[in-house]
C-alpha cells in the first residue's frame, strides 16, 4: 500500500536536495557503467505495441516496491509501477508464462492452500487463474482478462484483490541516472468502478492512468480493488480490466474516459496483427533442415517487427526495451544495415528520419554540430524540462559515418541512386562534418570530446563512462579516437566514392578514395601496437594508445581498413581463449586489469558486435572463425527464452557454467541483437549484391555445422526477387536457383 502523504513529502523534499547532491546525481548520466541500477529484468515477460510497452514478472505482477524496471511505459514515462494480484492475501503459484505474440502475454497461475476468513480451506491447485495481458498501442491501453476457474469438487468463495500503483517516473529516474522532478502526484481516486491515477508534471503535462473494471469491486482501498468471487464446481468467471494511458496539456483530458469496447479492441488487434504479418511476409523467408535455425531467425524478425516505432511519418526500429525504446542513431543504422537482405525498406525509412534530424548548428549543450547525425531522442518529463540534452542529443562519434555507409549499402541492394540523390545534401553535410568537426585535435582521425556538461563522456558504441581504458586500468583521456571509428571513416569515404563514381562524378570519387587510402595507412601506423601484436582500442590525448585487447579492432576487418597480414594477426587474437568465451568474442580480454564479466563494456559478449566481427572474418577469408562465432551465438540463443538474443551476455567462459549467463539489466528485445542473426546468415551465405548490374554474387558460401540445407525465399535484389536453395555437397555448398522474378544473374564464387 502506498503512503500518499509520505509520497507527497518525498516529492517536496526533492526540491530541498543540495546543489552539490543534485550535481552529483546528474553526473551519473556521464559516468554510468551500466544502463540501469535497477534489479534484474532478465526474466521479464515483455510485450510492445507501437510506442507502448509493458514488462511483467513471470507471475504477471509488477512489484509495488521501488528499485525495479517492470511496468507500463509510454513516452519515456512509466505509467504503471505496481500491479499485484492476490488471493486471500496469498501470492499465486506460476505454472507457465509466455509471450504469445509481440503484444500479448499469458500467465497461467494456480493457488496455494488458502484458509478463508470463515475457516474454509481452498485446497492447493484447485483453482486455475489465467491472466491475459494485451497491449493496444493505438489507443494506449493495456487490456487484462482475469479468468478464474474452479476445478474443485465443492464451491469456492474467493477473496481476490488487485492493487494498481503509478509513480509516473521518467525513464532516466528509473535507471538511477537522475532524480525524478517534483511534479504533483495525486492520491488514487475512484469514480464509481473506475480508478483514476494522476500526475501533474513539472513540465506542464497532465499524465493519467485510468483502470476500468467490468465487475464493480466489492470494496476499494487506495489503489486496491477487492472482489468476492463465488464459483460452483466447474464454474468460471472473468474480470476485465482496461488500463488507459493519457497525457495532455489540459487538466480535463485526464478525466476517466471509457475504454475501447471488447469488439473494437478485437478489430484493432486483428488489424495490428495483419500489419505485423504483412511486414514479416515482406521479409526474406528462411527455411532450413534445422528447426533451431528457423526458430531463431523467425524470433529475430518478430522482435524487429515488435520494435518498430514511428516519428514524423517515418518508421524506425527502437533500440531496445525498456531502457532505449526510442530513436538511436547508431543502433537504428546498424540494425537497418544488418537487415538489408531481409527488409531493405527499413534502411530507407531510417535514413530519411535521421536526415530530418541532422545537426544544423553548433550547440555545445547537445553536442550538436552541422552535419552530425543524432545519438538519442527523448520526449519525457526530464527532456522537456531541459534536465537532459536529449531533444535530440548528438553525442555520438560514429552515427554520421554509419549514415553514409548505410546509404551506400542500400544502393548496393536496390540498384537505385534515388535515395542517394534525395539525401545528397545530407550526405554532403555528413562528409563536411567528418573533415571540419570530426577531427577534434587535428591529427587526421575522427575523435570525440563532449562539450556538454550533461553529455556522454564516451561516444562510440561502448558509451558507458568506464568503457575506454588503458592497460594500467586508468580511464582514457579525451579527445579519444576509437579504432573502429577510423575503420568506419575509411568505409564511409570508400562507399561515397563508389556512389559518386556511379553518379558520374569521377574526380570526386578519386579524391575520396585517395583520402580513404591515406587514412588506412595512418591506422596501421598509429594504432598497431607491436608488443601486443594487436591494434590499440583508441588513441587519446597527445596520441597515447589505449593499448588494451578489446573487440573493437574486429570492426576494422568489417570495414576492410587493414592489410591482409595485420588482419590475420587480429583474427587470431580475437579468437584466443582470453577473448572468445565460447558464446562469442568478449568486449575486453579477461587478462586486462579492468576485465569484469558483468561490466557493461568491460568483458561482456554482445551479439551485434560478434555479427560485425564475423562479417570481418569472412571479408578476409577466415571462414572457420566466422563459423565458430555463428555456432557459439546460436547456441547462446538456444538457452534464451524464446530463442531470443538479449542485448548482451556476461563474459563468463563457456566451461564455467555450461550456459550463457544473462546480464541482469539487458534490454530484450533489443534491435541490433535481433538483427545479429539475419546479418550472420547473410554473412555465412556470402550474399554480395550488385543490383545496378542486376547481379547477386554468393562469395564462398558456407553453412553452419548443424545445417545441410537452407532456402531463401523472396530475396530482393533491385526490382527482382529470387528463391535460392543451398545444400551441403561433397565439394562444399551447391546452389540451386529455384525461381527468379525479374532480371537477375545469380553467381557463386568459390
């Protein structure tokens, strides 16, 4: 039960926090070593529809205590932070819980032995309670259906209570990065059989959660509804509860509004499922002789469909639930790149949206510069109040380069320069940013040094405050030039050179290639540390190398930015036992002083990182190493429910526990983890499109060890589609072209 007088006191007290304490808390956004300080959400049941998402414990509940990440979220605000179902004050036993679709979860519960007030015993497991929770993102509603079934031989008089609690916390406050701002939290109010929970935000928004019950409660107390449900033998009863989210500038908009009718809800849900099915049907289909592979690919695509969100009429994939369910430059770009062989339209929408938000001024507070692609966009209370600079925030060093790379890869798959011409000015501004603003210290490298007092210290993909370290354990000193970012810069200029060549600009193409080759030579000269036999993680102030063994140099192979000789030594080092855990390549060697198997970027294993490294291995001909990464990653997915790769795993070795150890607060589903397997499969099959020449090359196609046959159906290259079958043969992999619609040559190169 919430003490509402105490809650109001806490909100008032937050205004009295000393300036030094407030500043100390604000610094967490700079130096966080993990995405959240909440308790583990590794076992969370997660559903999402459009901009609304919900996390529950395996019993369907959301804890009413503080310090967790479960609940109902919308627009960076948690509208429901407590939801508990009890039978005679007893917790129910969980039989099974499952996400039956991206927007629906079902929890099957049973009762312990229960002694009612009149002394009647309700024997254990004589009741069945089915709790179905369905999200309707269009109408911002979570629909609950509670079905009580009496399996006993006698009547059952059930005292049931459902407690609902709302704190309306900003996502940054939940994560522990900043204190919640002190708006006005109203006590629960009952309007007949409707519970109204309200919050007047300090940002001027009125936020509310209204709970509509199909059955009038027999009693209410605060946010708790009490029911007496009487069932004869074999009888059942349903209670419907609709939780409706609302936000508005006008106070009267937070009044209790009727929920959608059940018929209307069913229609909306059918339409939504049809939309998701259409998106999935438009993806390249995979069928193999491995049930595991088929399920992992299907789950990956379903998760990507669930993560779809929209902004300004453009569709994108949100980075991850719950902490990053918003637009991220780097994450959205990499995910779109991973999925080009499956859903090329995702790249078009992502590029257009990010071009819309491209930086156009120098704004030190938001780390914005002309031509720069954003890092993160937030719309919650703390963003609206200016407590965080994410409106949007531009503190990313690599998104601008990835924007250019994706623009080129999209042209490879579609054969069209239409998007390149449409976004030509944006591409020009991105290239100008590389030359004018990206090189902070004038050393010829893309670097970062935040100008925002509330921005990120580290601005590569390993963006936690303690991620970039020296071999003595100290933190690297800005300005920092990350090794993989230089590879992206090389790739971006080579990619743009190719587009310029196709657009009849040969002189510009030649200049960009020359700049790229000069950068390639400097990377080998300045980043290679011979005594380590490896590339430094970064160069820092005064050009000193951060000479630790980390996964980042694997991205140099993906970019093609190193010679064959150094690529071989890099691949060998990445697959050494201190780096390869058995589930994938660690972010940091377990021999380094800063190694921590549960450090966010200090020894964990990230599926997206491994998908990029595997692609780099294949580029340089290290097929066995790529196959090992594929095998370790898919076995990790096999141990995850439901065959879903989370954002990251802990960095413990495979032999220590025999199963991958979940990172406690990892996002799931998460965008570039969901894109990892589509990209790994693209990589293994060697799919290299040249749609402008109406050609698809399969370069040294290989199959995973446990697969003998794979079919791809509806693979798009330009305006053609093809169905392919690859089968293991005595000489390698045999290709059979099953169907081609349009003009396309399919060629195998061994």
